[in-house]
């Protein structure tokens, strides 16, 4: 877990900087500068681009996670693995472009009634899809080289800085909204160019392909892995975007804008897990290759308790400050209050099951993961069809939380039955008691005259009341190890002064 902890901490730093920037964009600047329709437009074009781009990689990221250890050889440029990725990405882009042109008329009819603004910028999706495809492939390759940090920085920090610059240009009337969308898309595309430059600079970019290495057994394995990865990746992105897409089609861009602005707060609960699970994919694949069940059990158990502690603290801090959140967003977004709750709860449940997705997805039984994800997509679509008409954007959030909980129950039961992996113990109950107690104590505080001061004081007290007993009781070895490391650094610095 050493490399996981090391890279996850660095990734978490960039992620939290990104959270701060994302909060500034979605929570402060967008609601005050743009209409809900315009906010909805930025959400929906990213959702569609992510969905199509994931499909257009043709499952190669799954090949990277699962099979790159068999290609890894710096002397041969990893047998031309990157070149294979680029060829696959180009083929996928051309295929998706053809599908886009075929279904464009139907798409226009589906969205024209509630989302006319989207139609003005529909063709911009092509550019965004292209760059999203190749960022996914480059980032996957760089992560396979055990460097998950660079892509995290570019996506979470650099990209958002560029977007903030674009917002500033629009706010000061230096560009109009049409030009802002161009800047917005350019900002989304820029990380692809920078990660490409990094690969070239570090000597990791090569267009040579070692076709001789692609023996029939390897090609068969790659084909099967790619097939199931397409289903996994595509369904995963449907899971992430279906609510935005269905809200836009069923209610309109304005509702999408409210939902998207509130959703970012609920998703904050799961943000710390991104950097941890990203590198866990690679480490789990290596453990399965070596048939090291002890390592897999260790990853599963430690990831569950660590992510539960982090996720619970995030969720409780979010809900303790729910009124302050709408002081920030403004009265136009109050209808999204329970969106924040249910998305946050779904994220917490997902984190509580730790690296189950990484372990199952990199195991010899990865095909089961595909089945579970397909079931989840069906659950999401059905729940949205039933709940959005009845409860609006809150219905979409409820459907997402329930569906995600069912998925994780399936994964948990399968890993328990198949591999005897069961990570839960009394520590989880103890953490929950500590967290709930800390939350209720924080709610006893009087409301401060300034919501900024209120957030700081309430969050600080909640964090101390939660983290101190968790640390003293040593409920997570990884958290204690990192906390001790930080305390030693502070102690050494203090002595040197």
C-alpha cells in the first residue's frame, strides 16, 4: 500500500485544490454570472463528450489496466503499447463521428423543445470528444507507468484555472458568451496537449508498434478485455451522465443548471477516493497477476475503512453546513437541497465498499463487473423515468443513490462468496458512532453572523471531534501512518527553528 498512500496523498492535494477551484467555478462564479440555461449548457456538453469519448476509446483503457504489466519493457518502448492506444483512439473517433452524423437529426428532435441553446453548440462536441479520447488514453498509459499524479493535476487544477480565466474575460465584457464557450472547450482540451508534451519530454512517447509481440493469445486477451472494458467504461459513463442527460431532455437546461451546481457539492464526498482508486487499479492488477490474495485482501480491507472514515467526515461536514451552502449558491438553487443530500449519501456508500470495483475489475472474473454495471444502468434509467416526473431533480438524485447502493451490495456479496473477502468489522460501527456524535455536537453551535465564519468554526469543531478519536483508537493504519509522518515533519521543523 506504500505507493498507493504516496500517490494518493499527492493526488489528494491536487484534487482538493481542484475542489476549491471547482467550487469557485460552480458554486460562486457560475451562479452569479450566468443564467441557469447557460450553466446547464456547460454541464450537458461535457456529459455528452465524456460519454461518447469513453465509448470511442474502444475499451483500450481496460487493456492498459489489465495487460500493460505484460507489455512493460522500457528498452522496447513497452512493445509499442502507446502506438496501439493511439491507433485504437483514432479508429474510435472516426467511428463515433459517423454515428454522430447519423443520429444528429434524432438528437435535435429530442432536445429542441426544452434545450434550444444546446443545438447552437452541438457541433462543438466533435472537438471536445476528440481531445477527451486522447486524454483518457494518455492518462491511462501514464498511470500504468505508476504516475497518476500528472493527469490529476492537469484535469483537476490546470484545466479549471483556464476556465476561470475564461469566466473573467466574459465577466469584464472582453468576450461574449459564444466566445466563452470556445474558451471553455479549449480549456477542456488543453490537458491533452500538455500530457502529450510530458510523455515526449520524458521519452515515453513512441509511434513504433511491435506487431511481432502481438501473438494470437495476446490478441485474444486484448480483444476480450477491450470488449468488456467498452461495456464497463460506457456503462460507467452512462452512470455518471444519465441524470444530466435525462434531466435536460425531460425538464430542460435550466433544471440541469440547478442540478449540476448542487451536484458538485454532493460529489465532494467522493473526491478523495479518486486518487486512491486510480492507483489501486494498477496495484490490484499486479497482485492478481502474481496470485497474491494476501495483498488483495490487504488492499480491500484498508481501502474500505480508510475511505469510509474520509467519506463520512466529508458527508457530515457537508450536511452540517447545508444552509451555508445556499448562502453561497443563492436562492435560485434552493430546490437542489436534497440533491446534495442524496448524491452525498450515494457517494458515501460507494466509498464504504472501498476498492471493490478495482479488485473485481482487475480479477479473472472481470466479466461479472460488466454484468453488474449493465444492471446499474437499467436501474438508473428506470428510476429516473419513474422519479424525475414525480420529484424533479431530487428524484434523479434518489434514483442514483439507491441504484449505486444496490450495485455495491452485489459487488460485496460476490467478492465475499467467490474469494471469501469480507472487509467489515466493528471498527465501522465505532467510526459511525464517533461521526454521528461529532455531527450532532456541531449542530448545537449557534449560527454565526457571517456564513464564512460559520463554515470555518462548525467544520473545525466537527473535524477535531471526529478525527481525534479516530486517530487515538488507530481505526485506520493508513490514516495513522500518514498523520504520524506529518507530525514528525512538524516536529523536525519546530526543532530546526
